[in-house]
């Protein structure tokens, strides 16, 4: 579902009426010294549709909480848009980033001193205690009561709007096949909510130009078969490990002139690939995706020792990535890194 955003030129009193009907974040009405209402900032109120619900923003959020869900997409996007000072608690951190300075920015963000649940996410009571005015989740399940989270309605009662990337509105982040265009949609959505559309336009234009340049360099090249292996996570059930199947990485690989060797191994994000299947596969390159892993390069060398028959093993063709291969503002970095591994002769 595509988020629909519109800017409303309505009096603050009308906006407060919207809040009372359950369509907004119920930001408290401000007043001048003589008690008269003060209008919303220029360009506000903004109404967005997200996951089938409407939310009205009377002003840019000031107290944003970023949930985890095994992502850095949302916090990276906010930082790229220059919105780090709007975050009061962040639960997203991969421990590494392809963007210079990004990891230091993430490390410097407040965490709210929260005790996260077993899934590394923010439980209901902890969320409500933060008193946010905006909550961002990786998927709509971040607002599911049966998973122990504060619901959208409970957040609304606090005066908080909520948001999840449009492609994940079915409640399962694995639903659908996200692409780089979904990254641009996430950037645009958050920029619209915070009133920084010019920054979003610059980020997206730069990304498109960088990706177009790489695609031109690898045009008509033979596409190698690439294994995408996630290390430091626990999504698989053994065998080769956490192998990427259906995800944004397939679009990234295609733009880099490569193909996911196990794209059809599962309809979900991750595939269970046996050691026998891996041994029989033709693997020309390996993308190691690191999540809080102390030595991700060692995982590539382990594979090369175990599967010396792979072309990737003979040539030691691998690259380590993290946040850039997921939804977010840095996909161009992943496209270039994979293209350089797959087609070094073109650079």
C-alpha cells in the first residue's frame, strides 16, 4: 500500500477536532500569552495514510521512538534526513555501516535505557513510559498486542502517531518483494511527516544517479550467481545458515549485474539451504551481511574452505555489507560494492 500524504490548510481548532476523532497524534494545542490559539507551522497539518489508517500531524514530531525488528532502515533514514535530534529512543543498531560516520551517529543516539524483549524490541510498558509523539516500526507487527507491543490505538491515546514502511503493512516484513523504490518511498514518507522534503529529493536524486552510473558500467555483462548470507542473526534452521531469498537484495543484485543463486529457494526473506544443496550450487561470489558480528570476513573464508569447488572460493570473491543491502537511504553503496566484486574489469 502506498502512503498517501496531503498537507491541509485548516485552523488548529479543526485539527484538534480531528484528533478527538482518532485520526491524529493529538499534539497539544499551543496558545499565545493572551490565550489565543497558535496556528500550526507552515505546511502543517499533514495527513498521511499508513497501513489503512489516517494520521494527522499538527507539526513535525519531536519525540520519536524507533523500534527494532532487526532493521536499521528507519533510523538510518532519519539520520540521512538530518532528524537525529528528534529521536528520544532508538532500538536499531547493526554495529557497522557502509556510510562513513553513520555508525558513530547511531551509537550516539539515546536508547531510552530500555530493557528490550527477547526479540530485541521495545515492550508495551516501556514504550508507553517514553511518551513519544511518533513511533516508527520496521513492520506493522511492531504494533501488535499479541507480540507484547503497544498498539496503534494505545499510542494514539498518548498523542502519538505511528508508521511502518508501506510494503510491510500486511503485518509480516517478509510479505511482498521490496525494491529500491520502496527505499525511496520510506525516505519520502518520513520527509513528508517531518517537513524536510527537499532533503529527501536530494538523497533520492543522488542515489538514482549513482545506481544509474553503475548499471551503465555493467550493462551486457554476464551475471554471476551470488550467495547472500546473513551472519550474526538466527533466522535459518541450520544447513548453510541464514541465506537471503526474497528481499530487496535481489533488486540490488540485479542493478549490480548479478543474480541471487537462491532467490527461488523460498517465498520468504530467508531460505533453508542444506549443505548438500550448497555443494551442488554454482556460486561465483558471496555477499556477507553482518549483524553485530565480530569478524564477518571469517565467515566468507569458512565457506571457501568448506566449498572449494565454488568459483567464489577459488577467486576469493566476497564483499561484506550491512545496512546498505536493506531498505533505507544507502542502497547505492551496496549496488556499487557488489558490482565491483562481480565485474572488477568494468571499474
